[in-house]
C-alpha cells in the first residue's frame, strides 16, 4: 500500500471509528496519532475527551458548513442538555472567528433522563456531537485562512460534578471550491439527522388541579415511553412520573408542577421523545399555555418557593429607606474607628492633639475641622468613583482601589515611610499633628487634612456592622442620594476626632507633653510596619512572587529618595541634582512596580474542603440536596480575615459542616472579578465580606449572615440550611 494512500486511509478510517464506535479505539488514540486537519487538538481528562470537528478541509467564500463539538465521555459520566433538570449546567461555547465569519447556536439533540436519586437530570452519555453552523463571508478570498476558535465550558458528572473547559482551534484554508472531509461529514450528518424534528402540530398546556395537562393533537395511541423535556427549568417536577393517556383531541401527558413553577410567556417549548415501531423518535414542540397559568405564575412561584430564613438584624438587608440608610451609614462609620486597620492612624492624630493641648482652642478646632475635611473629601471621591464605574457597567465596589497591586504596594511604601518617620529616621515638617502622613506643612494644616484622607484609605479594607447594607443601598441610588449616604458615613467616621478637638474637657484628660510622647510616637511605628507587611502579603496574593519583589524594590527606592533629599537639602546645586535623581528613581521604581505586579489569575484550587465559588456550582450542589455556605472575601479585607480566624477556622464549625455535609465555597475578590461583583450587587452589597447559607433544596434562597461572625452563629445557620433546626431544638 502506497504511503500516501495508507496515511489517508488510516486518517479517515480512524476518525470514523473513533466517532461512530469509540469503544473500538483506545482513549487518546485520536489525539496522539490520528489527528486530522479538520479536527482540533483534544482536551482530555479522565472523564471526557473533547475536540472540535469540521466537515470541511477547505471552505469556499459565502458557503455555510457544519462543525461539531465532540464529547466522548467515560462510562458512568454525563454532560447536560439546555435544561439540565434538577441539577447541572449546559455546555456553552463562545466563538472567536476570523474573516468576518459568524457562528450559529448549538443544535441540541434530544436528551434522556439520567436518574441521580432522588433527582433526575437531563443530559447525555457516551459520545455526543453538538453541531454548529458556520457562515463564511462572501468576500473571503481564496488563499486566505479561516481560523475558528471555540472556548467551551461543560459540567461533567457522575456521583460528583466537575466543571471543565477548553479552547479549540481550527485553521481552514479558503479555496475557490469547498473540500469536504467525508470522514468528518458522516458523523456530523448523522448527528443532525437525529436532531428533534419539528412536531408539525402545536400542543396546549392547561392546569389540571395541582398538575399540568399537555395535550398533543398530533400523537395518537399514545406512543410508548413518551416524555416531555421542557426548555424551562421552572415548569415541571423533573423527577416525577409522566403519565400519558388518550384524549378526545389527542394524547394527553399529565405533568407534575415544579416547586418553583413559573411561566413568563404565552408559549412553552421543549422536546418530546418516544418510541414508534421500536425506533426512538424526538420532536421539537411548542405549546400554547392557558393564560390563567401565565397570570398566576408569579403568585404560584411565591407561594411554593422555599421561605428565606433571615436572622432579624438590621444589617442584613439593603431594602432600606433613605433615612434608615443614613442612620446605618453614620453608625457604621462610628464603629469603623474601632477596626484594626484604622487605629494606628487615629492614635497618631490623638498624639498630635496631646502636643497641642496647651495651644489655643482655635488652633485645636482648626486641626479637627481639617481632619474632617480630609475624611469627607476622600470618602466622597471614592464613592463618586464607585458609583461612576457602576453606572458604566464596570464591576467595582467598596475597597476597589485595593484590587490594584500597584496601589497596594504604594500604600505599603507610605506605611513604611510613616514608620521610619515615627522612629526619627527622618523628619518632615515640625508639627506633631502632621506626624505620620509625610505631607505635613509647616503649620500642620495640610498634615491634618492628609491624616483624615489616609485614615479613609486604610479604612476601606474593613467593613463595620451596619456599613454593608448602607453602602449597598447607596450604590443603587441616584448620585445625590448615594453621596448623601456616604457623607453620613464620613461624618460618623470623623466624629471621635472632631469631638476631641471641640471638647476642652477631653483634651485636659490627656497627659502633659513629655518624654512619654516620644516613646509612644516610636511605638506607633510598629503598627505601621505591621500594616506594610500585611499589604505586601496582599500584593503577593494578587500578583505572586512578582508582587513581593515589586513591593521590596519600591520600599528600597522610597528609602533611597528620602535619604538623598535629606543629605542634600542644605546645598543649592546638590539639591537640584538630587531632586532630578529622586524623580528618576521614583519613575523607574513606579515603572517596575506596574510591570511586575500584574494581577495573577485566581486559581480554582483551594486547600482542604474549600472549593472555588461559581453560581453554577451553587445550583448544582443545591440540586443534589446539599447545603452550601459561600464566603465572599478578599485578602485585603481585614474583617474577612478576622472572621476566618475567629469563627470559620474553629474546630466546632468544621465539625458541624462535616456532620451536616455543608459544601464550603469561597468567592475570592482579591483581584477584580465581574461575576463576584454582580453576585454582591444582587445581595444589595458593594463590597466584602458577605456570607450566604443556601438551603439544601433546588432554587432555595440564601440566608444572609451578619458581617461579624461567631462559631455558634455559623453552626446554627448550618443546621437551618440542612433542615436540622427542629431536630436540634427537640433535643
């Protein structure tokens, strides 16, 4: 046999055997030795092998041809249909096409019911082809290349479910006439021939007591093994038996309503499967819904949807009036002063007041008002950016600036310089009121303003009780109302310092200036260094080892610039040269930080039993009857880290989660993530932390936990989600 003929024969025959009789070839044989130009490289796991197959070896201008995503699943594993049933997620494909080509929708074959007691899923096993039509533009030129890139995601399940994804590329030449790949065309044609055919008649859907009656005038008999697969997952109970009987107008299929029954239009669509003459058949059906079902759908859904259990604390909801939001914001700002990220800055301000205790009352009040101005301006500036980005559809929230590794590193540098300044390594300005911010003017006015601004910036990683609901309300309101809420938050935050500056009696309680102030001033340097260390750790989470290197280089450059300015400040020409060199060093270090501290992609891997959050994962677990706890967190969120240490890592919580089979999912917002931002917005929140407990029932709404957790609170919520609360109470 000639080599060219032998290779072509093996290529065509091997492909046909692999697609039509996958058991005849060893897994992975196609990918390793029989790959063809019309098939992409395979994405293989122990569960499924996926490729993109083309019916053309070359395409012609203006033609339409078929490709197919091919899934070859291991025994016992399955993927999902458009409506996955009680759990699961359909396969999705997003396309990137060259030459102006376009891709159609997935052409779905008829599914079959896959029982996973006590649930039923709709999906596929074995080998599955999902055809998609590609349109080549009329102006494509022979000799050019048409590149098709499909980014696909799918959920493959046995007793467990694993989300997978892959990118598939086909590079096809454009020719004057198309070249058909017969070995690929045959299985694609077979898959398309097996697609549900149009029913040729229209069904009707009406209420039948607590059930539904689907009348099928084009079917008589009724046929054997008749089943209806609706496209909507809120129509029927997927696991319930479907009884068919003969009626005066044709076959009537009796269907049990879904617990979350809802019809949003006057028609319902789906697929009918049955056997006729021993052969499997499928029809694509559209049925007209009784108007009474449509108009009563909302009420039915509300009546049958599982009740949401919420702990009766005002912080839980964002369904507030304006006055309630203002009160919550003011209270949250006041409590924010007690958070560990803010205390070092406020201690520095109190130290400045101690030194001013013998100054005029007017000067002390001026310092307090300037601090207030710095707080208000910074709060409103950050709030304006959050609301502006939200209005543009960008996924940012409170604390968004700490999702930027370069800004995190810049704050680490500022904290390091503050600490060095407090230790006396260098002096900038002469007013103790300006100590710690490095921007004090001779009279300390700018220092007081910048201390307020710095306090707000370092406060954003923390979220106080009452604050989450208020901020969530603010970002959903018109700008004037939203800014009013943030103003109330700023006033509450600034109140302690302003009250101290306006209360002579409180100032007299402070000790007289003396050596103790120097010792205390130096002691305050170490919280600043601790904050810098924490910020560098945040940068390492965001940008990996490159983030740590960038932070250390930035600290080194800042220290060199401060030293350089200090040793040359008394010489005229030397000051000019040192200033130029300092600017050069700052720009070079800034460029290095930006280049080295790019955010890393968040990995799905998690230590222990904690898994990465996705909405699909929550839905799949609820469909399996599992309670789900979701922790929306970030490495830069101090409140989040405190809750993990104080409550989430406690052994009694871990034991309760294990006993009740709670699935712990983590939504890590350390770097920007539009999906997490959307989930926060759906709960009326603009930032983390957010803790949700989903009940062990499909479609059950989550319970929102407070922002400060305790072990008892988590154990109690876990029992509620698992449906064990009454049993516990009975004990």
